[in-house]
C-alpha cells in the first residue's frame, strides 16, 4: 500500500513537472517570436532611414555616368548632403546601442537658421508654417540636429490633414523647438511608448518606417542633455517638443 502511494505521488510530481516544463517552453517560444518580430521592425525602420539618402546618391552617380563631361566638383557638392545624412543615421544607431557618447563634432548651431534652411529645401505634401523668434543657439552636432528636425517633420507630414507648424523659441536657458500636426494626435497612454525601441502602436499611428525615427530623435536629444516629448497640439493633433540647453 505504501509503495502504491509513493508511486502515485511520484507520478503526480512528474505530471506537474512536465506541465510546468511545457508552460515554460511555450512562454520561451512566445518571447522568442516577439523578439524576432521586434528585430524585423527594427531592420525595416533602419532600411527606411537609409534608403532615401542612398537612393539620392545612386541617382546622382547614374546621371554622372551618362554624362562624359560631368562636373566632378558639382557632383561632389550634390552628394555630400546625402552622405552626411547616411553618416548621421549610422552615428545615431551607435548612440542607440550605447557605443558612442555623441560629444564629438559639436559646434554652435542656430536652430532658427537650421529650421529656416531645412524647411525651404523640402518638398512636402502639406504646407509648413514656420515661426522663429530670432537667434536660438545650442551646442550640438549640426547634422544630428538636422536629423531630429527631419524626423519630426517627416512624422508630422505622415499624419497631417492640412498643414504642419514648426516653432523655435528660447525660454531662459532652454531652447525649444516644437513641431505640430493637425492629425489624430497620440493618445496620452501611448505618449511615452512612441519613443521606445521596437514600439508599434495600433490604429492610425502604425505606419511602416514610423518607429525608428522617433527613437533616434529621443537618443539624440538625450545625448545633447535635452529631452523630447509629445503633447496635444492646439489643433488636436500631435505636438512634439524638443528642449535643449541654450548656448
């Protein structure tokens, strides 16, 4: 009788152990599948960020190859902005993985001048209204500031209905740049998540290539001892606010 009881307890223990092992295996598989999905999103976003400048370089080189009398100096001048943007993406990825401090190459950057030049050079589907309050200087890596602006403008254009607003101002020792769109906005519960790695939100703000840009923006802002947040714009859309120490 005692032997039978011991056997019954042993079988029950084995069944509990097997059930626990099966549950752990299922959880491990689910976690692995989620991580694979996140890595696929990350790779897709990185490809999106690099595709535009690399495509521009390819088109310029293809045109030059067809022109025997191509002006090398002019070609170089046209290629450099795209190469700068590619380098900025790679540098931001190093920042994202913690492999670069982000202090190299800093200079005095006037955010008002940067915004004015960048907006004038873009061809956006929706008009961009610019409000500048004089010179607003920060100590920053110029190309990274340009990338932050590009990321926020691209994001605003993606969700805007009629137009986008960019405003640069200084408040005491803080330089502020805000970018508004008049779209659906970001729900309050999701306003921190949009800056996290591998995040995909359901609903309207779930477009391909929309994730990595905001992550890079946050990393660049923090590397410059600043911050970036999303609020509700007066139009009801999203307002992204970059704050940096003023120089």
